[in-house]
C-alpha cells in the first residue's frame, strides 16, 4: 500500500506541474549554456585570493588617476569604471595586478534576457513568481517521492545503486538517470523554492547597522589602511571611491559578500558597518547554486539535470501509459462473479495477459471479474480464483499486491474455491517468480482453497508457456480459451537494423560461436551493453552481452539444442539483416578511473571483456581470468587476441582454466591461487568485473568474501557498495 501511495503522489505531482516544469527545464538548459558561455573567454587571474585591496588600489592608481568604482563579479572577473592618464573613460575587465585592460563588459543578449524573465516569472510579475515557486516546490516533492520509490524498488538504501531490472527502456532510463541526477535536481528544487520565498518577502531582510564615532587620527596612505590590508579582493563585490579626493565628508564604500563598510578616505577608519542578515546570505548562496554561475562544471551539471527533467517527464508518462494502456472492463461485481482473476503487476505487461483471458471469459458468458491483488475481498459466488503475478525487486510483491497477504487472512472465503497461480518473470534473475511461489504456498494453507493446477511460470513473456497453462486450465474446467499466439502477443518497437558481417561455426569439440554485427546507422554502443533480439518477432526477447570493437558488435554465443535465441542467431547468413535493439548497461562498463582491473568470466561471458580490453586506451593494468570446458579452436583465438593486446599494453595477463581437460581446473581455482592479488587489488581501489553464469557469480563472490574477511576484515558487500565489484551474470 505504501508504495502505491508514493507512486500515486509522484504521478499526481508530475501531472499538476508538468507544463511548468517542462518550461523551467528548457529555459534552465539555455541559461546553463549562457552561464558556461559567459566564462569564455576567462578574465579571471590566478592567485586572486592572495591579493588584498590595499595592493590593488595602490597599483591601479598608477594606471588610472581617477577611479569611480571597482567590482568583482561572480566569475571573479575584476571590472573597473575609471579615467586613464590620457583622460579616456575606461569601463571593462582588467588585470587587478597590472591594470591591463582585458575586455569590454559582457552584456546579456536580448534572447537571454527574455529567457531569464520567462524562467523567473513567466512575464507575469508577482503572479508568475508564485507559479514558478510552487512548481519548484512541487519538483522538490516529486524528487522526494521518486527517491522513496527507488529505495522501495531496490529494497532499501543499501541496494540503492544495485543493478536495475530492465523491463523496458523508459522505465530503465527513468530509474537510472533518477539516481544519477538526484542531488542536482534536489538542489535546483530547493534553491528555486527558497529564492521564490525570499523574493515575495516571506523572509524579512533586516540589516544590522552599526555607526562608529568619528575619531581624529593621523592621515594614512591607502596602502596602509588596516581594513584594506585585511580585505582580500575575492571577498569584494564592489568598491565605490570618494567623489572628491581629500574631502573628509566623502568615503570609500566597500560592499563585501556579507556586509557593507563605509571607510574614511583620510585615515582608513570604519565609520559605518551594515551587516547583511542570514536570509540575504542564504539568498546569494542559493542563487549561486541554482544558476551555476560561479563554477563552469556545476553549470554543466545543472544544464544536464535540467535537460534530464525533460526526459523524466517523457519517460514518466510512457511508464504511466504502459501501466494504463490495458483497459479493463468488468461486467460483474464482486458479489456476483464466479471466476475471479487477481493480477499483481509492476509495469502492466502481466495485466495485458490477464485481460486477454478475462475478455474471452466474458464473451463466453462466464461471470468473470478482473482486479488487482490489493483488491482481494470476499467473493461469495466465486468458484475459481486465478492469480497472475510478477515478482518485484528482490523476490517481493509488485506494487499492487503489497496488501494481498494481509487481506487473504482477513477475508477467508465462505465456500470452497479452486485456485491456480501463474507466475511471470525472467530466469535471468535469481528470484524468478519467487512471489508467485509464495502466493501459491499461502493459498494452499487456506482451508477453503483447493489447488486446481500446480504453480505454472512464464519466462520472458513466453506465449507458448502461457498457452501451455491455458490448455491445462481449460482441461480441468471445461471452459474453452483461445490458444492462438497472436491473441497474447503485442508488438515490439524501437528495433534497429544490423548486418551480419561474420559468423564462426561450431564443431564436435566446440559448441560456441562468435557473431559480428555492423549497425546500419550510427549509434552509441559500449562493451557491456546488451543486445535484445526477438527470434519469433513477438514479445519474447533474449539478451546477449556486447563486445564493441571497430564499430561492430561482437557476440559470443553457446549453441543449445533447440535453443530459442542461440539457434536463431546461428542460422543467420552473411550479409543478412537482423532487427534488434541495444540496451545501455552503464553499471557494467569498463571502469576507466580504476587503478587496476580484473575481468572474470566463464563461457560466453567473455564477450564484453574482449571489447573492454580494446577500449583500455589508457593502459590500466588488466588481468583476464576465464573458465571454459575444453581447450579448442575458439580458446586458441582468445589466446591469440590476448597476445596482441599484451603487445599493445592494453592487457597485462590472461589466465584460462579448462574443466574437461586433463588435470581440469575451474576459474574458481585460479582465483584461490591468486587470492593475494585479488585482496590487494580491491584494497588499492581496483575493480573486479564478473560476467557469465549466476552459479559462477555466486561461487566467485563466496570465495572473494571469505578471503577478504580473512585478509582485510571487510566483507564483499563493502566493495560492492563502493562500486568496485560489477556483475552482469545470467
């Protein structure tokens, strides 16, 4: 229930504010570009933080006999308004050490001024500021609710940066980029809200004014003014010079970041001090953070975050559309229905299958009712209970099934009911249909419930497996359901075309083949990304890890007898066109900032590593550990490749293990042998990447955990949370 509340709150806030947030994000991108642009060329000098005001004024007066004011902007560019020795007016940026003129004032273009006004107030003055302020606050609430949803999805903060299950691109992008830009967007929202509250004067700004008595002291040169000596140039906002030099009634006015000082021009004594309140200082700090005007890198980050908000809005509505695209029409009420279909779904695909069956039952005259699992209640006329459920996160209930277990106990049925549980998921994940299994077990314990059919599972939305369940259920109930695959299929979009460049053959000693694919259009691909293929041109998909080299995708595939994906790929011919899609997998890219890297694979898991090694242009020390069954022609190719990469300095060492050869070894044996290397690697901020089977991953992680506890006193979880152990296993 809690997840649903947060999800509906997240959606409602997004719907209310989407137009204004879209406007704010687009104008924010433009203003971020302007913030970067105004720093080019740079008029900032080195060591400005070491210059004091007395040095600066003394030096500048040698070049400019009459100075009206000096100012230092947020870029720490020093600007002067003065008259030079030849009587010419000088306004522009200077070098405060030498007085050299660097360039004229940078005035904002009319377009940037127009965008700024639109961003701040929509040209509606106070009303516009209120609208923008409310939109900023809603963005803050959206960010918080999104953070809660990610934490719920990942089963706690501990798994916040763990691998995301890939349902479809919009959902994957929404979560991954949400984690990446969480802090910048939160800062944008908070600072935008604060600036709004300050500008409509919700916070009063009352200056503290202190006037000091006039004291007669001997005259001093400007270079000897104590206040000027203590004041660094980078703390200055503006210095206003006396209009008449030598007039005791004319003063220097120093506007600093936190206060304003009025200084006697004859002796340097402070006559008046105006201390700015905390609200004014917070306003300035918020403005710097919100605009990125003080730091080019931060301005770029804010620009990307603003651009990302546009995509957040788009992908958020795509996710919502996918969840709601299946329209459910219920003809009967809970009190009258005889066949109850309960659905547990996260992104709507499970609901699609359930609804196709529900519509057929209604057309056949059956009293069918389709509800979410959280809507479970008493069904006095129920004869059959069908439960279609996916599994969310790490083996838990999807968002619309979180109350089911409690309600199952609260609402026992008054009559015997036959039940059948159908689980949907992917065997690529270790918790395949774990929640469906739990539901099946819970129902079996109810006195009123009788299992009609054993738990049935559907892998990767496989229509054939769904139809298998349909046949069994129809046989038990004598209720006819269609078994044509087309009824339960939906189209796949976003496919790209690839040409088959080369493919190796399998042999008696080798069941693995390599496949080279060339994209027909330019696209961004990186080793470690995934290629999704659709062998039957339906919703069933298979994923293969990509090795990217010389503009081509390299796959290493094991050919299984009657393999759905491998058989399809193996029958491809030279120059044949394949339609597939590349799925970005940023959590499994080569760590270019690591001190050293160990790559561990078994079988076809070596594919992305072949590409990663060629991407190692900075020549980070890389060791490859790989396990295979036999030493054959394809492993000979790997060794030849390794020798070539060693000569280029992109690979330091390679170790292969062969389990079916004489004195057979597994990759685990290599890791135990080199345990000192792995412990030192992780302790020295190195990275380990794992790709291959889930069994290999579990064995390797168990071995690493044991040796790390023994040698460093830290568990493997510590290094995982640090991003030093990356996995892509199946």
